[in-house]
C-alpha cells in the first residue's frame, strides 16, 4: 500500500510539472518580472534535452519578446571530431567489430574513407558495425566475438557506468572502449568566455539537469562567480524550465549571480560523490577537441594508466588528435560550430532543411536527438510560430 501511495504521489507531481494552469501562472510571473528589466535577456539552455523541451513544448512562443533562449553545446555527438569517426570507419573495414549508438552510427565525417562518410556507410560497404543501446549490450555481444570496440561518447551522465564496468572487470578481453567522453563544466566556462569576448554577453544559464545529478550544482559555481551570471539547474518538464527562467530574472533584478537548484528532486549541491570518486579512479581529464570549436582544456575523459588494457586508443594504436593537425572539421557551409556556441540559430544556416535534414544529415547537429538542428527540424521553432501567433492576433 505504501509503494502504491508513492507511485500516486509521483503521478501527481508529473501532472503538476506539465500543468497548463501552473505554466500560465509562471508565464504571467515572468512577464511581470520582465517589466522590471530594461535590457534584453539572453538565456542559454545548455543541455540538448532542455533545448528539446523548450522547442517541443513551444515555450519560446509563450515568453516576452525581450527574452531570447539560445541553445548551447549540450550534445556530445555533435562535438565529436570527424577524425575519430574516420578512424573507426577504417577499423571497421579492416574487420574490427565496432559497437556504437544509433546517432553516432549516422554521424557524418568530413573525409571520404574507402567510399564511406559515416559508420552507416561503412556497414553498407561491408564494414563490421553494429548499433547497440549501450555498453551492457556490447559486453554481451562481444563475449563470442573477435576484437571489438565500444564507442564511448557522452557526458558525465553515462561515464560512471563505463567506469563501473571497468572497475568490476566486466568487460571481455577482446572488447576495448574508445573513450570520447566530454566534461561539461570546462565546456560551459569556455563557451561563456567566448561569448563574452565575441558576442553580446549571456544574461543567465539553465544548467544541465542530468549531468548535475553526477557533478552537483557546485560544478557551475566558478562560471557564475567569474562571469557574474545567474545559473539555475533545472529539470526537463515545461514547469521546470519556466521556473528556471523566473529564477534567473529574479537574480537579474536583485543584482545577484549565483547557482540555484530548481531540480531538487534529482540533484543535490554536491552531486553523487560515489560516482565522482569512481570516475576519478578510472579516468583522467585531458585537453580535448570539440568538433568545429577547437581544444578545450580539461574537457575530455581518457582511461588512465592503471586500466590501459581496456583502452582502444592503446590496443589499436589510435593516435590522439593533435592541435597542430586539427582544423575546422565541418563540411563546407555547415554552421554547427556557431549553433553549438549560441552564435546562430539553425534557421540562420543556408543548408538547414535544404541540403541538411534529418533524413540526410550534412552536419553533426542534424544527427542526434540532442542536436539543435535536429530538434528544430523535427519540432519546429519560435521563428515558425511567430507569424501564426501574429496572424491570430495572439501576440
């Protein structure tokens, strides 16, 4: 009976988080707060899932015109350098079994490698590529297989699972992990610093909720303090995001710049200390390349010296990408780097929904469910709704 009661409570919370009445109250609150602010407000929804929620639920169309919600680099697939996809294509063609996520499977490379520009192409040409839902699938499939690689792409959210499998020696000897994991706090710092230098500064940030379950709200404190910018860790329901926007506006009005935690049902200030310890025991942070952007200090996770036997870089002699050899690894005309850094919207790109679309992705931002271009292509965006709202005299 007690368990049933808990279930019912959770259902009620879910209803409230998607309640139109609650959302309307928050929208009205946001409008009143905006009346106290003279300048335009630019808020970055750093996480790809936040951008999905903002776009899918049409939240931009509910907000005052002075509030602009821009997407950030919250898609690990979008920022994976073309070089590593090219290396994986070669290995798959040489008979190494590659296990990868579905969006990485379709991620386009810049160079044509033996007739293939993606792992999907490589498979069609006879390469050994198989789509899996995660490392657990790869472990089971690799038990009776030849030399194989699991392509480990993601942020801090998935990293503890990889670390646990390594620490507990659950991985077969013939399976290696290519750790292309990215760390979000260094990326947030880099992004805000770059925007402050080159663009109109951000007014606030909605910090990623899933990542914060691991790193905690404390991970964003340095960004808030160094750049004097309000940051709110938020959940992913419409009410979560509207609440985060209201909290950012309240900080702007009061002249504050701190980290606030809206997503209290899942995130703590310190985060998951056990997971953090696990990560530090298996991985080491290194300067890493982000596609179309460049190298960000301390933003990549690589398997450390003590666990090299699990490392695909070591076993298959895959060289790390070097600064001296890295260049702008996007196809001609693709504006993914500008979109990832909040400098442009997908509709600013001349290729959007013309050359580049979800069925035929030309750039990396059109592949993943967390990619801004893919989200806008599948769910529409404010630019598409403004004309309709004005025609119906609702704006």
